[in-house]
């Protein structure tokens, strides 16, 4: 069994979505003064490698605390979308057999390589609305991506979020190390914190390859 960590490290000063409060991690207690080590962490629910719940953009939805934990794991497949400006239904059709077997689709855009630079926040390929609706027909548990968002930064209506989350498909953003994944035959898991009424949460995302 080979485990690949798909999670960015959380630290003060790390990249966050523009306009989001920065991550702050302070030492609250020390071994020398208090006899134990403890840190105080302040961050958004959508920090780093994280999960979007339907309540992130849709009214009347339960929080992540109400989601059954088996929805956070399952077999997965990968689409390599590097070099594309958008991901169309035609790009997904060749994966139909894999999508029928999978619970998760991971999109490799190549943007993980831009993490920590201004270029990370623009230009990444996104699903078209037609492609997102096509994916919604497979009963997936989630779609993950190695970019800051499922939608273009300038698209404030968040149409791809609304289509996927509207079909109860969880979104996992800011994945890393996806270049180590095979096209299929791996098991994906992304475990969020059980935050009451949580609209999202940082996750520890992993791929397991037998």
C-alpha cells in the first residue's frame, strides 16, 4: 500500500483566497513556561486544502457535521487537464467507464506548481457548465482540484460550485501532489473537521494506491 499526501501545509502567511483573513498561528503555551505545548490557530473554514459543503453557496442545507463520514472516502479517478483553458464534456466522455466506478474525480490542472506565487490565483482551467452537469449524472461523492477554486476568480456567481454542490457533490480545492496519481485505481479520502453548521473545512486529503 502506497499513501500519497495531497494536502498543503497550514502555516502563518500561507496563500489564501483573496479577501480572506490571513492564517495566524501563535504559540499559546510552551513547555518551558506551562509544561505543555499548545498553539492558537485562526483561519477560514476554506483555508488550504479544504472541502466545500453545499451550505457554502446554497440556503437550507445542513452543515458538514450532518454529512455521513462514508461520503468523505471512496475510489477515484484522475483527469489530466494541463494545458487546457476549460474542461469540457468532450474531455470527460473518455472517462465515462472510470466515472461509473468512481466516487471521486480529481482534476489535475498543473496549478499546484504555482502555489505560493501570484500566478496561482488566475488562469487555471475550470469545468464548463455543461461539463459540470454531465458529472452530476454519475452520482459522485466529490470532485477535487489542484487549484484555488472550481470557478474562475472573476465569476462571482460561482456557477460550477452551484451545479456540483446543488447535486450534493462535495468540492475539494487546493490539492497538491496530484502528479503522483495514476489515472484510476486509487482510493481517495478527505476528512474535514466536524464543525457545527460547517460550510467547509480544511481537510487531510490522501490517496491510497494498492
